[in-house]
C-alpha cells in the first residue's frame, strides 16, 4: 500500500503479522548502523598498517562518517515525511550497502575516506525512518514492547560491534585483512532491502516541514572549515591558512543563525528551530550533548590506538577488554531510567558525569603505574566505573533536555539533540590530532612507540576528565526533576534518530 496518508487502522491492525517482519527489518538496519560505527574503531590500526593511511586519514575515516551522518539527520527525517518513510528507508539501506562495498574494496585511503562519508550520508537517510516506521506501524499500546526491543538491540550492538570487528580483523578472512568489517554489510543489507520492499508499509506525515538545504550546506561548510585544519594542522606544521579557516568557521555559523531566523519567519521550517534556545534547559542540554560528543570522540579513537599500536595488543584482545565497559553502560542505563531518575532527578546525571570523570582519572593512574606492562584485567575497574557513569548520563539525558520544550517542537528538538551529539563526536575526532598525536612526536623508533602512546593516552584522558567537569557544571541548568516527555513526542513527531547514536563513537 502506497497511499499518501494511510489510516491508523490500515497501518496498525493488531492481527497483521507483517508489521513484525517490518520491525525486524528496521531493527536490523539500526543494528547495522550501530555496529558499523563501533566495528571500525577496533580495525583502525589494521587499516593504517595495511592501507598505508596517514594519521589525518585515520581521523577522517571515523570523523567523515560522523560529520555526514550529523549533517543529514534532520534532512533525512524530513525527506521521509515528505516522500515516504519506506521509500527513504529503502534508498538509505541500499545506498548504505553500496557504500559498504566501496569501503570494503577501497583501493587507497582516499577512496576509503570518501566511501565512509557516503556511508554516513546514507545512514542519515536510513536511521531517521526507523522510529517513524515503528510509530506508523504499531498501535500505541504495543509501542512500549517495541521500544523495549529497540533498547535491547542498542545494548547488543554496543557489545557486539567491537567483538565482531576484532574477530573479523583477527581471522583475516581470505587474506582481506580489515575489509570484511565492511563487506559483512552486503548480504545483510541486500536481504533487508528485498524484505523491506515486501513487508514495510509506506507512510508520510500529514503536514511535513520543508527542506532547508541551505542550512545543511552552511552547517557542513562551517564544520569542515573547523575540522579540516584541526586534522591536517599538525602534519602541515600549523600553517596560517588553517587558523584563518577556523576563524572563518565562526563567520559561517553566524551566517547560519541569521539565515535560520529568516527561514523561520518565511516558511516556519528552518533546519534549526532557534526559538528552542530560549528554553534554558534545552540550551544547556544541547551544550551537554555537544561537549559529551567531543569527549566520546576523543576517548574511543585514542583508546583503540593506545591498546593496539601502543601496547601491541591484537584486535581480539582489545575488543574483549572493552566488554566490561559495554556491559556497565547497558546496566547503568537501565537502572538510571527505571529507578534512579524518577527518585533523584538531575542529580543522577550529575553523578554520572562525576563517576565517569573518576573512572577516567583511575585509568590515567593505572596507565602511569603499569605502563606497557598493564593487563586487560587491570583495565576492568576503570572501564566499569567509566561505563557506569556513561550509562547514568546517556539514557535519561534526552528526556531531561526535552522536558521543558513545548510539545509541538518535540520532534525538531529531538532531531537537533542527536545532530549536535554527532557533530560533537566529529569535533572530538578532529581534536585527536591536537590532544593525542600532538604530544607523541614524529618519526618514532620502534622502541619509542609504546612509551609515546602511553604518554599520549594519559594526556588525552586529562582532556576527557576536564570535559566531564564542564559537563557537570552545564548540567546544573537542567530541570531538577525532568518530566518524561517521550510520550508527547511519540504522539507528534518522533525523534529524528534513536538513542543508538548516543551509545557509540
């Protein structure tokens, strides 16, 4: 059925088993995106060694995906509302599968970076449709069960991504080194595309907002002007044009604000709803999401480089070392939403920032004390503490930020929250060249690599600890007892992207 607007009865008949097939398909797509982000980090050292990628190219393999994903999230959601969520989902998953093939068969690092940017853009078309399709397919009384399954998929993806990446890299299937981490998406994507055409019902928004392509272009240009000099500056000895470019980014962002004001006055469909920033808790929450994304972007890339290139561990050992962290995140996230936040409110999120900072400081101490002799089991305690702190933050944060937002703007606000978190992640990945590569030196001998990477890891973690302190202060502007806003959003516009984007880097 492909009518422009389907009736609720046509879409949500409880006896229609097709909707469960549709759910399995869109959940598979969400899982693909989740795993693809986490799976790449663990294979970065193998990509650097086998493909001969430079340090800045390594950063762009991860940051390029995050930037394209962030820039396209809101537009992808609106395209689905206008042209049909099924159509955009199929286009997104088809493009994501093709981009995965291009990544897997990349002939050089430049092609890999370009393919990853394409992959991020296709994910931005695919992911926003997932929750929208669920909303259009399931009646309200079934959505609690469905979102519970969605949470389980998020947790499974967070745990299995690094392990799957480690195994595929370690096995070196058919002598392909790191390439199977991308090629594994091909059979999954093709099957999901074919089944999606058959089982997903088309739906559109009765009144969709217009596209704001100029806003997307300005956001992307501003971030590129900021990120490109950051990633290349160290290799090029910080040329003058880099500083000029970064300063110019501020002008682009100022132009973005001016344009969005005019766009809102003209047709009421800006990319960024600037009126939301008059809500104190929302403005503070956006700042928290952005800065938190920076911290995650720095930590996950540096952590991988530290374990595999600094300590010389295999991808499998590095992947297994991260399991306690993932389990701690999932466990704490469940407790925070169900038991802690309803009782203690904002204090839970602030405690999460302090606990995560404590875990980072403990990690710095252990890395200094044990040096190159540190063992996986010795990392377990700081990783569990960090994971518990992160879990206390990620699950309730969106509801806390949305709690004072007018109900009619819930969808726009949710999309913006997820977008800025991804943008922060891209910025954090760009900053790795400053906070990590900037202190380890160039032209290291084999004997110098290990100690230099241990030192660089500790230096980067001090930055992460400082950022968590800033997040703690920003959280004081969040509501003391956030109201649960999720149902209000569910009955209007859905969040543009799910919470899966908050759990990965």
